[in-house]
C-alpha cells in the first residue's frame, strides 16, 4: 500500500441518519455486505468486550470512510498477530477494525478500491488524536 502523509487536515464528518442507507454501497460497491460483516468480525476479534450494537459512519474529506461502534468509555483492544494490548476510544477502535477489514478485503477481492480506502484511512489515522495506539494495533 502506498501510504502518504497528508499535510492538510482531513475533516471527519459524521454521516446523518438520512444518508446512512446509501453509504455502504457508495464506498464498498458490490462487496458492501461482505465488507460490513468483515468490519464487525474484526471488532469481535480485537475487543473481547464488544457484543455488537449501533455503529456510526464517518466520511473523510480525503475520500475515505470508516465505521465506529457507538460505545462509551475506552475499549480494551488486543491483537494476537502483533502482541498489541491497550485501551482506546470507540472511534479509534473502529478505525483499527476498518483498517483490518479493508486490508482483508483488498487481499481477498483484489479490488483496488479497498487498497485506496485503506491508504486514505491510514492517512487520516496520522492526524487522529490516538494515532500512536492505532498504529501500534495495526503494526
């Protein structure tokens, strides 16, 4: 993946209720159901306390998108593959789950769309308040 550093701030905008129905198909195309399930599955494997629930959708001004569970307080996140264990906000955990899911979808579908979304979301992660935890979790 060709991760680039964005010098301008990337603006994150929550998707309003009236636009939620169209978002997954807009970003994930014909793979929308599989991609959505892959995000939920990633969160289940990352956070032992995650038991499902409502997710917020967030569009980014660089053309990316992510989902974050609407949960309070820090979430315990651990990654068996790299030994990461720590706490982060639901927003940051959603970014991590989406990065894992986008990576998996890029490999399994070979659709360049997912690699582009991954790179753009990773660029946003650089500017996130919890960038250190996000990078530690995906490393």
